[in-house]
């Protein structure tokens, strides 16, 4: 699934400054967690992280496991330093008003991570 599809499904806004082609990136899996230790243990490459945490450690953890985008749920917004760090690491940040449970359910129903 492309990131642009995820943005539509989650009715999300793009937080980082990227050119439009950045939304063509393929996302293969998703993980919803506020515990970065779980992200380190279970996330696979080319993934999307859904979280309510908005600190720089989220970006640093995502970089370690090849997360391509982070979706901040519940209307949370990262500070300027976190956004700049994500941009420097080529990690796209998006934000949605949806709760994590709803966002994960919508993405699963749309086929993300729903492979045979």
C-alpha cells in the first residue's frame, strides 16, 4: 500500500515537508505502539508506526528498524526538533485525529498487513 493511500484512509495531514512523490513510497506493514521496546522487537522493514508518543526517541527508534513513516494518533503533534530530526532521516510524519485502535483497524481492513 502506498503512503498516499494511508493518508486518505486515516484522514491524516502530512507534518513533514516532503515533495509529493514521497507519498508514493510503499508501506508493507504497520505497528501500533507507544512502547518503543516493542517496536524494536517486532517491527519489520518498510513499515508504518502508529503512536501517541511525540518525542525524538520515536524517530530514532523508527530509524533503527527501517520505519518509513510515523502516524501520530489522537491529534498529537511533535515539536519542531522532532519534525526536523525526522526530515533529516527521511522519515515522513503524518498526524490523524483518530485513536490508535480505530486507525489500526481501518488500515487492516484496507489490506495493510493482511497478506496471505
